């Protein structure tokens, strides 16, 4: 039996996938709930790819009798993807589980598979059965995965909007989740093309080519998962305990004395104690330091300071950085070392924040100072 370069690639991806399943066990011990779901997803991907590699060797009655059993996994792909993202990103969702109703389609489909196996000798001779059943399969799977993909994108969008209320830095692993969802979206586009080609209109595209491209996309996704899971095992979750669309937001009511007290404690923390220099600083850490709740603190930042936590903290960091530049510290130390000293925890966050707040890169800002230009002032109030 000869093996094509494409099949060899899939075999390598399957091997990588299996190694990841075991490697995830040794990722430092946080977020085990999310990592466990990722292992389930990797198992599903492995089965899909393995089936694609050996498909040409399975043209037998035995294969056609039992082939639909593995299709149950398609109805688990969407719920597992959503659960993984939910567990990974949210503070109290580390063991989040969807309600059983989300897995009911997979259970019903499995029961039907047993019916199919039991009656295969009868139904295999019904010419219209295979066509209708395959069309029903592909359509149901497409709708199911696409629905959870939309829910997952909405979940990530919610996190993205609220992250700046909780954290003072950007997280590289968020890019991984976006790439993961983009890969799955492209996969579903090719799935839709496959449905059109097989059951609706002739697109002049070889259906085998569509499936091959889909598998390549899964392979790319697996390598992305491996890279980020092992390189960035840590992720700071935001404190929104229950992403629930049906849960009304509680209104915070603070009197003037309490607002003034929180403001005074915040100012002391940043201006006297230089608390912004702590690279891991988050809203929950600050709330604990000044003995208040994250809800009250967030309300004061948004309504009194008119800034998100991210904007306030990084404003102090940029101001401190500029003060050091004006004292010519950049002639003795590198810009990144100064940035880390004032509290930034990554080069990318530093450059992004600095450009947002000054409209210049750090290097451009220094050149302007050295050339005697007066650049945009950084104001904290």
C-alpha cells in the first residue's frame, strides 16, 4: 500500500495530536477543567483525520454498516468547543458543563445508528435512503457546529469587551482562541461547499478535494493548539462568574462618602505606593488591596475616573515611562527593561498602549524629545 504526501501529512498530524493529548497532562496545574475538554477535542480531531487516511481501505459492507457511529462525534464538536472556551476564560467556570439537553442530539443519533446497524441488510438496497440520510447527516452536523461556533464567538467577544475592565495587560493566548475559531469557521465554509456539491448543485469542485482541504484546516488548527497550549499554559481569567445572557445586571449604588473613600485609596495605591508597577495587577488584586469589592471598584473607575481598569493602570505606567525617558534613563537601560520596570509584562502590550496614549512609538517619542518638540501630554485625570 502506497501512501501519498497528503496522507503522510495527516499521519504526522495524528501523531502530533496524540502526543498533545498526553502532553497536556503535564501542563502546570491550572485550568485542568479546560485542558480536559481540549483533550476530548483532540481525540475527536484524531478520529476524523484517521478516518480520512484509511477511507480508501474501508470500502466494505462492514464499514458501511458501522460507519455512522463515528459521526456521533460531529455532534459533540460544537458543545465541547464552547465548553472549552467558557472554562478557559471565566473565573468561576473552570468546571462549567452544558446542560444535558445539548448532548441529546448526539444520544439520539447514536440510537439511530444502532437502528441503522440492525437493519442495514434491508435498507442498503433502498437507493434513495443513502442519499436522503447523508444529506440529513451533513445538514444537521453543519447546523449544530455552526450554532455553537456562533455562541463561542459571542462568548469571546463578551470576554474581549470586558477584559479591559479586569486586567491591565493583553494576553497572547486570546489570539490562539481567535485562530482556533477562525479555523473552525473556514472548516464549516468548506463543509457547506461540500453539501452544495453533493446534494444541491454542481460546483465543479471535486468533493474529495473539499474534504482534503477540510482535513488540512483541522491539521493547522491542531498545530495552533499545540503551540499555544504548551507555550502559554497560563491565562488570567476575568472575574465575571457566570456569563449568562438572561441574567440582569445588578445596579451598584454608592453614596458620596464611599465613592470618595474608594477614590482616595485608589490614588494612594497608584501615586504613593506605585502599585501599577506590579505586572500581574488585576481588578481583583486592587480590590483586595483597598478592601472593597470588584463591582464597587469597577463602578468608581467607570463613573468617577471615566476609564477602564486597563486604561487607568497603563496610563500610570506610560506616565512613569515618560518621566524616566526625560531623565535620560534610556541612555543607560533598554526601552523594554524600563517598560518592564514600570509594570508592563510584555513588549507587545507596551508598544500597543504607548502608541494608543501618545500617538507615537517609544522611539518616535524619544526622537521628538531630543529634537526639541513638545509632544502630547499624558494626563491622568
